[in-house]
């Protein structure tokens, strides 16, 4: 009877501690990069230069053809400028590991929107889940 009471007490605790698995499966298109600092001023050759923008547009950062494709079997393909790079991935807590190394940290996740950053960086990148045919692009590994 004592084991049954302990089980009743510990079962809800064990269920509440489980990490909710995010469903990354699918194709994610890079939307924009955000920097947390806004309105900073720096001096270049004695002239103050002020940056008041926080978000870079897709036109300005050259990343408009960047995709992340996650399949259900632990394979990740990163498309950069039309070339695919294949690796394995797994998710532990809020980190996406690629080939055993932390690649991205998930900052925000919804069904069709994901904000990630590199683990040691402060800049974030926003991705949107899309339906697109990437079969014409080359995968080099």
C-alpha cells in the first residue's frame, strides 16, 4: 500500500517534468534577423554614428535563400544560397544539436514561426514554416 501512495504522489510530478517536444519537421524559410541592441551610438574617426534600426530586412542581409529542412528521422538539411548541407540533429531542452554539437537555441516556437539563435550569440533569426519545392537544389554531402 505504501508503494501505491508513493506512486500516486510521484506520478503527477514525473508527468509535469516531461519536456514538450517541438515539431520542427518541415521546411523553414529565413525571414529576418533581429539584434537586441537598439539606438546605440559608436564613434568612427571621431564622428558619432547612430544605429536606430533593430530588424534587418531580407534585402539587406543576403539570407533570402536560406532554408532549414528537418525530417522526422533526425536529418537536417541547411540550404545556404541554393546549396544544401546535410547533418543529423536532435533536440535536448531548447537546444538543437547537429552532429553532436549545439547548433541553435530555440528562443520562441509556434506551429509556423520559430525564433532561434546560436548558443553563444545574442542576435536572433526568425524562420517561417513554408511549403516549397527544393528538389532542384544541390545537396553536396
